[in-house]
């Protein structure tokens, strides 16, 4: 049997893995309450959502979050049609010198606007609220570096409120440096077809005070405690 120390080291490595190219790291955030506890200052949000899943009416893709007085106000939006269970490639590309930010689906530019910093983190949020629906965001790369071990955020519909969402947090970014985030998203649904943002993924780019970023020793301690509890339950 593996020792508690060995399991804790693995847990700490999983939740605080550095990305060598840009000194970024990633971890998980359980729900909106814990996200809000970080007191993030949004720079912008790229969103892919169900909308009305048609090329007219309610939009399916948008940039929002740049207006601090109305964070739901969109800066750019467009229509898109999702196929049930189909996987789509996405790319979010930010140019520091101009603030020009572009969002692509399957290599086709869908959104474009200029945003200013500061920002330090990316939060990839998935949400599925209707029974039989789910969304998966995986195969995530930041500046060509694969987020190995924590690259998937999944929310299954029909469960408790906290189970209807999930966050992947990437830390260590700067508005003074270009970044490119790529990945894949898959939306699925059953007899109940979700509308608007009841099935969606968001890429929230935000500035978070350093005090809210867990130290590696804190993450290690949490992993040690969790591993210990797991072993105790199995006895």
C-alpha cells in the first residue's frame, strides 16, 4: 500500500503543477461561491453557450465582462450552431501590445475586441443545469504547453447546484505578455434541450490578488489531509 506521504506528494503535484514555459500553474475551483471568494477583477470573458442554437435570435458566442458596472454586457457576440455530442476546437489569442483578443472555433474567427489588463489568472468554467446535459472542456494548452493531469472540467446536469459547474484555474499570467489558450469543448444534451447559458463554457480572464493564491505548502497540507481521510475510510 502506498504511504500517506507518497499520495500527498502526488496530490500536491496534481494541484500545483507548474507550466515551465511561463511559470504558470493550475488548480481546481469547485463552484461560483469559491470563485467569488477570490474577489477576481475581470478583464474579459469569452463564452460559448447554448443560446437558442440557431443562426438568428439569441447568440451562442460572446465576449463580456469588460464593463465593471455591467459585467454581463457583451463587447462582441455572434450566432453559432452546436451539434449534440460533437467536439469543437477553440482558441483564445491575446496580443499584449495592442490588447487585441480573438476567439476561434474550429480555426474560424468568431469574436474580436480589444481588452486591457491587468490580469493574472484564467478560469475555465463549465456549467450544465438541465437533466441529461453535460459539457466537457479538455485537451487544454497554454502557449503550447499541455495542462497534463488537470486538463478536463466536466459539469453533469441534473444534480445539486454545486455539481452543475466546475472551474479550472490557471495562474501566473500577465497582461504584458501574449498568450494563446487552446482546447476542445463538447456539449451533450438529452430530451430537455438547454437554452442560453444553462449549458455553457466560459474563459474568465481576471486579476486576482496574490493573497488569494494558495501557497504550495497549503496545497500539500490539504492533499495530505485528504489522502489520510481516504485511507482511513478504506480501513
